[in-house]
């Protein structure tokens, strides 16, 4: 009985490892198609992965909707994909979502929401350039906000992070 359980565990672990490799290969296929300029193929692959919850695919698909590459330009659709990736903790998506709120693209312009997402991006980012870009955008927004609005945005960012992005 114990040997049978060990064998089943091994098989499950093996299948899981293959699934991870298949996702990585498919993501790289989408990136290769994008780099080759085959945006429609890239969008199709990114969408397939994004719908399964892959945050890298979600942000790439959002970017494609933002730019209108391989799909019609649609800021609302871009925001949808950025938001899904941002709620998974992707700092690039958090930056992009903050910028969408800053500029009112696909959402109503909202400095408090922009500041919140940019603050989260700064906190979560490990990439120095990403931190600088998010900080720069946040600084420009901060100039347009009252002290109460900034305090509210900071509180929202803390709450959002503490709740692991549920309800953000």
C-alpha cells in the first residue's frame, strides 16, 4: 500500500513537472511569435495562457490590447488583463494599471487609484528601472493630490497588499 502511494505521488509529481514545462514552452512560443511580428498568433497563445491565470501572459495580452497589436486596440480590455495580473502581484502590471488610472485609459481617471497601484508596484518591484518609473509617475500624480487623498491612497495600497489583492 505504501509503495503504491509512493508510485502515485511520483507519477503526479512527474505529470506536474511536464505541465510546467509545457506552459513555459507555450509562453516562449507566444514570445517568439511576438518577436517575429506574428502578433495574431502571439495574442492567441497569450490569451490561452492568460485565461488559465498565467500573469505573464495576462500582462502581455494587456499590452497587446493597449497597443492594438494582433487584436483591436481596446483600453478597457487592456485594463482587464492588467488588473488580473496586478492582483497576482505582478509589479509590471501594477505599474501599467496605475498608469491607466493616471491617464484615464479604459477607466475613469482617478489619481487615488493611480497612486495606490503605483505605490504597490514600487513596493513589489525588484527591478530598479521599474521602481524608478513607478516612483516618477507617482511623484507627478502626488503634485495634483491633497494630503488627504495621498493618505487615502496609501491606506488603500496597504489594505490591498495585506488582503493579498482581494477587493482591490
